[in-house]
């Protein structure tokens, strides 16, 4: 089994990515990844297809995962669950509640956009822009680019959808301790994703959060992320050592043009060392090995 490079943070069209779960497996095989994780936002609906597709590719380990948005110290913190069991009842209930909150927010976003002169045909949005089951701001942005005078989705976010913009609606998010607990209940390990992404006073912020999350059972932290430079990776590696955490990493691949490339693609800027997988598997225990 080859495992010199991995990608443990990707998204499919079951959340806000463009590739199907099967296409992610094909890309992983093409780019000779040893392992790839599907970590869609607040949903595990794509995992069945993802794992099925991987059975035809003997050299790629498919890791079932999820990325859960949480509120920590009044900032949005994302907790990735790796090696989870998608059949776990507690996890399913937790994500169903998150989906209800997303739906509430989407109704409010559509109403605000309409008031601002950007009428949204929600039925058309769902039919033509949402291949999966989770609607997010990127879907609204793509709709607005196609139907109104916006150059690209970045322009939409800047004018309407970013935090503080007139159509932005805050989500009511769970605490990170809740996400960690439900990931553990599903047999997985909890990873803090892109921990210092777009943060100031990076080391102090990260240390503050870790002092809260490590006692709650956080298992690992992303040290390799497409938005990090070498200094940021070094900060995370140092803190991981101090707090006894395993290291993880991934591209946050969504498949959109001019965005992050999947780890391992020739020319991609993000190498995630394959040797990280062993310690993550050790933290997960034997459950994933027995079921993979």
C-alpha cells in the first residue's frame, strides 16, 4: 500500500463541493494518494457512495468523515471527525439538528436577498445549484452570479454574504465540546480544522482554544492546510507536541475553479505527509481497521 501523501479534508457535492464522492476517489487514485477523507459540512450523506467507490481502488484508503461547525469563544471553529461510523444514531440526530438550523438560516438569507432586490427562486436554486442535500452560502453565490451583475462568487460574498454584509445571517452553532462528544460516540477521532486560518495573534488564539478543547477530548489538529505557510505549520506542530495531539492535514478541496487543489496533484502547493495516517489510526483504535 502506497501512503507517502494523503488528504484528510475534502468536500463533495453533498455539501458545497462540486465533485461527487466517486469522483473524489478517482482523483485520489489519479494523484496517487494513500488515503483521502470525505469531510462534508454537517452531513454524512455522501459517505456510502464514497466508501463504495473506494472498493474498486485497492491502493486508496477511504476515510469516512464529517466537518462540524461550532461556536467557540464567539468565533466559528470547525471540528473534523475522521474514521466515524455513519450508521451511528447519535451522530445522525446531531447532524439532522444542524440541517434544520441551516434550513432556518437559508430561509432568512433568501428573504434578505429579496428585500435587497435580489429575488431568489428557491426551487430553481435547489434544482440547479444544489446536487446534494445541504444548501450553503456558496450555492446562493453561484445563483447570484448567474442571475445578477456579479463578476464572481467572491464579489457576491464581499457585497452581500460575508459576515457583516447586509444578507448575512448568523447560524446558531453547537459548542465544540458537543461536536467532539458526538464524533467519539460514532467511533471517530476529533480534529481541529484550519486552527489559525485568518486569525490574528495566531499562537495565543490557538493555545487558548486548545486549553479548552483538549480536556474535552480533542485528538488531533490540522498542521498541514492549504492556507498555511511554513511558519504557521511550525506553530501548530509545536503546539500539538505541547498538548499531546496527533497531526492531520488536508486541502479543503471543493473542486471549484481557481481554488485549492486536492493534495497530491502535480503543482499543488500542499503536501500532507503520509506517515501522519498511522498515528491517527492508532488514536482511532481498531474500530476503523475492523470495518474497512
